[in-house]
């Protein structure tokens, strides 16, 4: 039975493995394919570089072919001969013989298979060289291990990048149409914030996007991140929370305060009544099934990337929340703080893109925003955060009903909310690449770490946001509240 082309390719690769991963015959066949059918195969030149060839003479002929094509010529015997006569005048006669030998090797119709052989062998050689270099660096105790791993990641990306191809307009539009069709059928869901009027503005969080949640300290951004995580997990998502601000016990207390509807200070002091313990047990049973994992030990963004990759490869991560950006470190050294923060911001965006998950990073804003809604220039330590982020959401805590960001419909009830233990929060969407900007106002129940929508009644007796007519917060309306994890809906 004759050998198939696939079997031939595999045979050539196996033979090359015994010859330092080099196959001169395949290299000559590639060059011969271009010389014999240069016009038809001209577009395939971008798949290869001169460095992919191990035979020096064949490499020079290929370089001449690319140079001829760069001048607008179809690479053939005449144009290539004239080109390397200019490039290598002292070797022109010898290279002309090499060129003719290449023409006699291989079959032009199989040029794609020859290219595949040359490319695979080139990638293997470069990868082996990279591994040897990395191994040498790892053996040197003076080198930081995470820095070496990061260098390996970058070099791996450069090697892989050489196999990438361009997409035509048709390919791009078809892929986009299919993705939209998939979303319309419920095949790909966005990650929601858990607050309907915010979701109406941003459309949720999508894979590949970095969203920044910015606020001054003690406004409630960590609790906002937890609310997002709980809403996503309730929707079937697998969530990862990385905290550099709180310990596991501190974060656990917040979640139990939410789940058991208990005052967080009561949990902090552990002074509880018998019924409180029952509420805790019920809250734990409610939260335990949710697929949320926590990490408190990722000191650097390089460590974080490694751990995220492990989770994604196992299919265990749909959303990553980082609390908070400026506290994350890196093994890299920078002369200024804004450069360090900018590097981390870009690294988080890379994580979102490379692993196709939404990343939500909490961030501090500068002190000059006290008493007012932060703006994009308020992001602390680096303007790069604004550039890298697909979306930026700010939390603002008004101190009076006269604050211009307080919804006019809420001004009469503003102080009443405060007396009942709620903090009025204005949420501003300052940037959204795929959506719109705007704001929505909610209530923050700091004792129980909950964000809830405000149920408003219109003058004509109707209601807004599809909420039950009630001047107070939604959490006070038993009909509206439903299950605890549905708060905000």
C-alpha cells in the first residue's frame, strides 16, 4: 500500500529527530515549490522566515525569493537568480546550482506539507534551545525563579506567534456572527454584577475583558466584588477570588454576614445568640455548593498567572476577581511606582485575553476624590490602568441629598435610608469599550455586606426597573427579596 502524505510527513519528522531536527530535503522542496509555482504560492511566504532553514545555501536562496517578492516580483528562476546575484555576488554561481537542485526536489502541489515539516522542525529547535537556556538559568540560584518562568512564558509566546495567520474580513465577520448567534441561543452568558441596572449599562462581563472597580477606602468595593462573585456563582459560573487585602477569616466573615443576614460586627466579636448560630449554619449550607475558590498567597502577578493557567486548563475558572490591583506585586523591578502598577495592569489584561476569561480588578483611587465621583484620571498610581481596562466602574458615597450624583427620585428618602442603616452609593460607568457610560444608584447594607437596588414608585403609581412599588430598599420588601442570593434582581 502506497504511503499517504500524512504518513510521509510523520516519517520525515521522525527521521529529522535523529538528525538534530533538520530536514534538508524538505527545505529544498519548499524552495523548489516557490520557484516552480511562485505566482500561486507567493502568499505562503509569510509562513516562513529565513531562520527556519538549517541549510545555509537553501536559506540564502529562500532569502532571495522573499526579497524578490518584496519588490513585487513573482518568485521564479529568473527573478530569484537576479536577486541573489545582487545579495550574494561572490556566491551567485554556486547558489544558482543550489536553486536548480531545489527545483528537482519534491512536488509543488505538496508545498503546504513541506512547509509544515520545516516549520515544525524549526519550532522544535527553538523550543529545545529555549528549554536549555531556561534550565541553565534555573540552575543558577542567583536568578529569581518566577522571573525565569515569566521569561519562558514570553519566549514561548514569541515561538508560538510565528505560527499565527491573518484572518480575512469574511472570516472575521463569520466568526463574529457565529459568536452572536451562540450568545442569542444562550450558549455564552455574560457574567452579571448581580445588580440589574448596572448590567443594563455594561451588559455584564465577557471573556477577554478587564474591568476595573475603583473607589476610595471603606466605600465598599471589596463587598461589591464579593457580590459580583456570588451572583456569578449562583448563575453557574466558576469564580476565583484573589485577595491581597484580607485574610481568609476576614473574607469568610463578610460572606457569612451576607449569607446569614447577620451584623458583621457581631461576627467579628463572636458574641451571638443561639438563633444566630442557626442562621450561620443555614448560611453555610447556602454558600458551600457555590463554585468559588479563594487565593490569599499569590504574592506576584507572575504567580497569579501560573495559578490561573492551572485552573483554566482544568476547566475550573470562568471569572477572576483581584482585590486589589495596587497591592499586587511583580518580580520585575521598576524605578517608579506608576510603572510597576502599569505593568501589573497590563499583565491582568493579558490574563483576560490569553485565557479568555473576564477579569475584575478592584483599585484604589486618589485622595483628591473625597466627597465626589472619581474620574478616570483618579485611578491611583498609573494612567495605564485606564488604557488597559475595557471597562471602568467607580463607586461614590454621597454625604448629603444635595450631591449632584444622587438620583432626584431618591433625595426625599436619602436621610431615611441612612437612619435605617443603608449607605447610598452612586455607581458610575466611566468607560466601557463595548457598551455605554452612565450611572446607577444603589444601597449598600454594610452590616450584611449586601448591595441592593432601590425600589422606586413613580408619581403615576407605576414603578421603575421592574421593581415592586416600595419607597424603601428592596431588602425590606419580603415579596421582592425572594431567595437571598437574588438580591439586586
